[in-house]
């Protein structure tokens, strides 16, 4: 089980910082001279009809993490981390 059945019946590998970096920036490693735009994290309020799956703007190197709102509570911890695993394991440009 996981969340809304995203991973039913399968095992997935571990997610590391490299996966998060690739998801947020599109780069598999930090450039030798650093990023022109420093990577950042933005906490965005969840609204009805959205999920807690993180998104990214690779053009601005911004990782967007949904946060709970008055209308939408935080999912159970297992479900929340499953959403993160799903997003960071699928860090292909245009996929998420």
C-alpha cells in the first residue's frame, strides 16, 4: 500500500540527495563553478484538488514542498514519504 496505490505490490530503491538534486535542478551533480541560481525550497500551501507530491521548477532550481492548510490536513507519515519517494525517484524532465 502506499498513498493512493502508487506503489502497490512493488519494492522501490532508496532515495538519496542526488535524486532530490536532480529532481529540483535537472542536474545529476553540482556544477564545478556552482549554480548560477542557488537551489531553494519553497513551501506551498495545499489547496483542494492538489496532492502532497512535491514539484520542481528546474529553470529556477526551486523545489516546491506542499504543506497542510486549514482545509487539507497533512497525510499520514507513511503516505507522505511515499509521495516524496515517488517524486524524487521520477526526476525526469517534464515528468512531474
